[in-house]
């Protein structure tokens, strides 16, 4: 399984069911942006949560590509655990005006996240 599929699968399992997820590839790695409807203001039914921008470091992508299959097979569970921990401390609410995009919070996935 490729790293992008592994990360995206873990994100899908952890985030709310109605979350919108977009993968943004770059030359050597990628990031995923995630947001979901808050449903906390009746007059703004489409108000979105803060956006979480999950960045995979270039080093992590390379280390995953060079890892043995037994080490690769553990990555999904490690990423899922990392995301659950971060999500538990995350406050998705925001006071952004209607015309402005929600704030973005960056979460980094490094080699340490994947393997240590």
C-alpha cells in the first residue's frame, strides 16, 4: 500500500463522517486538508470547522518508501493513533465572519510519527 492511501485511510477512519477531505500532491510529498460542517449556528447551516492541514514530510515519505513491509504495515495504526490524539485536543469551532475562510491548523506527519 502506498503512503498516500495509508494516510488517507487513517484520516477517513478518525475524522467525522461528514468531513470533506482534499489531497494536495506536490513533487515529493502531499498534504490533506480536512474540514466539516459545524452545525452550531442555525443562521449559518454551511459554516465549516477550522481546517486541519495534515502535512507529510518529504523525509517521512522517503522513509516509508524504503521501509520493509513489516514496518509499513504498522504505519496505518500509528497514524490513526496520532490523529485521534490530535483530534481529541482540537477545537473545531471558530468565529470567522461569513465572507472569510476558516482558520487553518497544521498537523505534521514525520518519520517519528510513522515509525518511532
